[in-house]
């Protein structure tokens, strides 16, 4: 995975498979403390303790289509490579939280990437799920909610060209405003 | 163009395009929509499924083809990612492997627009064997 965005795109698929209806993605960066973190939490079916222990193992998966599960293990590897940590919390029937932290200045920290595309594609790919993207920097916090966007469109399709461009621009401009590092 | 920064700006855009959309939307019949599913699991993303999805969304829109592009999980063909499942109206779904931009272009031109099959199909119709 080349970017944080790729990881988000990937981990969010786990939450979708866990039948989550609300998925919250939080990226927080702090230059002063040289800190960068990614938290993805959902209200899906969760995991029991035994599954939780195995989840970050690349040779464990709940799928039947293939025998490996690299999503979480790759994120764990990237975090640890970039001077950070990885942790997982989960409660059955309540949800799961994935936390990865990085050293902001570390050369191995993946860049943020095109979060706006990730958000838009995940949103049109899963219209019944509410996605929240929160990005915090020292200059401020932005929060983008897919339900809120859909509500303000009042039935106009997300897939309209003008709407797509407007949503992408909205996210990009907001990120610029809080001076998000890429 | 003014910068879009808030939901209020988004609403303005919505109002601007709403009238245009009505004309377009009238031609939409769900039974004529092409359904495209992009494999978006770890294997797909690592092989560039995001770029494939982006290409499909933009190109189909450009050519005004009535299609719905969505995401799906891993179909078990990790060696052939990015994989794309295409369902033409009234037809069985077909899965294509190694769909990069060039392949996607070919699929749109030949399969979606003319209905002719192209190389790179992953045969997955196992149910005929069972029956």
C-alpha cells in the first residue's frame, strides 16, 4: 500500500463486511510532537477475543475465497516501519477500532494520498453506510459526513458529474484550509 | 468559479444542475443500466483498483453510458487484480482480470458498447458443471 488513503480504502472494506452502518475515519497529525495517526472505527459485528488475536496475522482471514488476509498486517507493518504502533480493539456486536500511529517525519510514513477519491468512491459504492472523515491538524479540524452530503443533495444523484466534482473539490479545499500534510 | 468549501456551496451547485439533470434522468431505465463492480479488497487496491474505478466512472460519464459503478470485495482471483465484474442488461455477469486503463478502455469500447467479448475473461460459471 503506497498511501494512507489506500489503507483506509482497504480497512473500510472490513467494516463493510462486518455490516457496519457507521464508519468513522480519523486522521490526526501534529508537527510539534512529530505524530501522525489513523483511526478507523465502525459499529459492525465486532470480533471475539480469539479472532482479535489472529486478525493481524497475514495467514488469517474470515473469507472463503482465499487463504490470506493482508489488509491489517500491511497497515501494521507500515506503522511499525515508520516508528509507530498498531492496535486493535473490538467488542462483539458493538464494533471494532483499528488504530495505527506513525512518526510524522519518518521517511517510511506513507503520504496521505487522494483521500477525496477514496471518500467519494467508498460513498458511491456503499450508499447505505454513513462515512465520517475527520482530519485534525494544528490549524483546525474538518469533518466530512456522507449522510450530510446526501441530505443536502435532496435526492439529486451523487453520480452526477457536477456533483462529483463539487464533492471532490469540497474535500480538497477543506484539507488545504487546515494545511494537511501529504 | 467560486471555491466550494461548505455544504452550502454544494447546495448551490445542486440547484444549478438540478434542471439539467431532470432532462438527463428521464432517460434512465434501471433495466438498461450497465452494472460494474470493481474488486476493492487488499489485492485489488494494491494493484491499482482505485485508478481503474476512477477511469470507469469518468469515462462512462464522458460517453454518457448509463452505468452504475460500485465496489465489491475479493472475488478470489488475486493473481488477476484489478478484477471487474460487468453485468450488461439482461445478461449474465462477466468477470475480467488485469483491468488497467488500457484494458478498461477496450472493455468499454468493445464489450459494453458493442456487446462483443474481449480477451481477459475469468471463467467462473461453475454452476453449469454441477447441473
